[in-house]
């Protein structure tokens, strides 16, 4: 009797391990809080009305998988536009640009054209791959500025990335793209010339 009870307990434990192994990794939600560390300080600039557009209705940006191939979804939050707008305003303020004036006649629009995240494995190497592309447009009614910026990031990993790891990876990617955009000399020239 005691042996059959121990056998039943060990069978239940084994079954729960098998089921948990089949479940795969949990879905992940990535919050974007990119930081641009290096930007020029402008002697003068027009104030900006900043808008961020995320035209994709789909919040899913990719998938990750465990060692046995179980996949799960990785998505951004439904406030992705607000997250990028906050980062843009912080960056512009550090440049000496008043970017919190919603009534400013000069409008800056950042459009998130592509954001993708994938965890790829060929059986030997496991790699995180991220791609992000933004379009930046500014207009004061007379003059126009247009720029497109893209970054790709790859990193070899030993295990399935945690949600924190995915968040760090995607924030580094977003920081790279925004750094390119706000260091574009054509953009800074547009801001300075508008203030003359």
C-alpha cells in the first residue's frame, strides 16, 4: 500500500514536470523607456509640438522560444506612442528645445514604421534579433525636414530571454534609433534656422 502511494506521488510529480515543460515560456510585454545619452546642445531653437504615431494596430512585435521550440508572443504596451513621446521630449529638452508647448506652430512627428523582435535558434547558436525603423518629420508651414532612421541589434544568448532581458534589449535598440535621429545635423539645422 505504501509503495503504491509513493509510486502515485512520483508519477504525479513527473506528470506535472512534463506538463510545465510543454507549456513553454510565458507571454512577454515590453515597456519602452529609451534614453538618448549624447545629443548636441543648441544655441537657439524653435519650440516644438511633438507627436508620435504608431500606425500598426498589432501590439505583437515577435516571438521567443524555449529549447524545445515552444513559442510565445512578445508585445509592446498599448501606450507605445506615449512612451516614445516622453523619451523624445526629454531628449529635446536636453538639447535646449522647448518640446512641451502643444500650441507651438512647428510640429515634429515621429512615426514608428517598424519594430520587430525575434529569438532564433539553429540548434547550436541562440540569438536575439531586433529591428526598429522610425520616420521623423518636422514642418513650420514654410520649411520641411524629413529623415528616416533604422537600427538592427543582434545578441547571442545561452537561454530563453526573460521579460526583463527582452525589455533591456529593445530599449537599447530604441535608444540607438533615437540617437541617430536627434543627432542628425539636418534636423538640428532646421531647428536653429527656424529661430533666426
